[in-house]
C-alpha cells in the first residue's frame, strides 16, 4: 500500500507526494509529531493555539502555511518528510492538506 499526501494552495496549485507503507509504519508517532514541532520552531511559525491543547491537524496546517508553497513546489526532501509525517499521524491512504481553506480531508 502507498500513501498520498496532497498539499493545496489554491486552484491549479496542488502538490502530490507519495510514500510507501513501510516508511510510514516505521516512523514512530511521537517522532513524527516532534518533527512537526521542531520545524514550526525552526521556521519561527506562530503557535496554532498558544493558550491550550494543540491538535496535530493544527500543527500540520500551520506548518504547511508557514513553510510556504515554494517548499512544496520544489518537491525536495523536506516536502517528502512532511508527507511521510502527515501520512503517519493521520493514518489515511490519502490526505488532502488544503492550506488556502485551512482544512484537512
């Protein structure tokens, strides 16, 4: 089985990333979440909810927004790692990260 993570910034601005089940399942959930938090800090992104519990979906959406479209358009190692982390944390064969509308589907 493979996983597909789509990151959408608007019409005709959709980027697809594929990763295999072995890579996703080998990634510990805590390590995946920690990666999101570290990247948020490294990119100096605003905390999604500084006063309370932070949901993983909020971290994913905020990091994608903060990282910016160019990072996904490049399709490099960072974007591939993001996709693998998202696939692990959401545990769905297909995930759509809609940055423009701030939704995960």
